[in-house]
C-alpha cells in the first residue's frame, strides 16, 4: 500500500461536515478499489482541501476516486516523514500547512536540514514541525505544523530562510474511529 494525496482548490467554500460525509458516502467505491481514506486538511476559508489515502497503487486510487466523483487532476503518490518522536495527539493539533514546490527534485533531508538550522526561529514563534508529505517526484512537499496561527509560521519560515510557496491555516478532518486514521 502507498500513500496518495489529492489536492483540490474549490470555487466555493465547503465545510468539514461535507468533506466527511462525501468521504464516507464513497466508502463502497473505495472498498472496491482498496482505497482507504486516512484524513483530510481543509483550509480555514474552506477553499483548499488536501486529502490523504492509502491504496495499492496510484492507478487504483485514481480509478476509485474518479468513480466516487472526485476530480483527480491533482492526485499524487508520496511519502510521510514525521518529526522525531511524533505522537498521534500532537499530529491531531496540526493547524497550518506550508506548501513547497520546486523546479528540480529536492530531498526531504535537504529541507529538514534547513528546518533544523532555523529551529530557533520556529521556537521563537512557538511553531512546531509535525510532518512532511513529499511527492514521489520530490518536486512538491506539504509540511504540517502546530502554531498559534498561520502568520507565526509565515514569520518563522521567512526568518529561517525556508522555501515557501503558500501557507494556510487548516482544520483536520479524520475518519470515524472505526476507520484507520493516520
């Protein structure tokens, strides 16, 4: 099984309850293609969504999501990289996403080295790194943080010299307890 991510930029804002209900309504289709919804991050303004799935391969995810009615134009396989010692409770506190896009492939280790070098900036702004989602082509990363607000992350990233494409505050949406969570 691999990790698969679906990004959606939405014309109209949506609510967390709608994301959860659509994901649960697609469960039969997901089951047929062995796609498991792990959770989603919804921008506070409701206009950007990042969904995490586990699937046997990218094509199974593409078929299952398409049949469930999703636009799969921005579907990508990737890997998860957690902060050392990350606990599930801390991950539940993720409230800011930093998007990073690169013209050439970049390793997670290279970005982590920059992050480590800027640790004082993160600490000063009370920003805690939690997890990186890295695309298989290494040209896209989404990093999750817990912070007082998105502006704190923006300041810390800028002061640490981190590459940033976009920063947004988010809400975490997880499957019901009976479904495996990230």
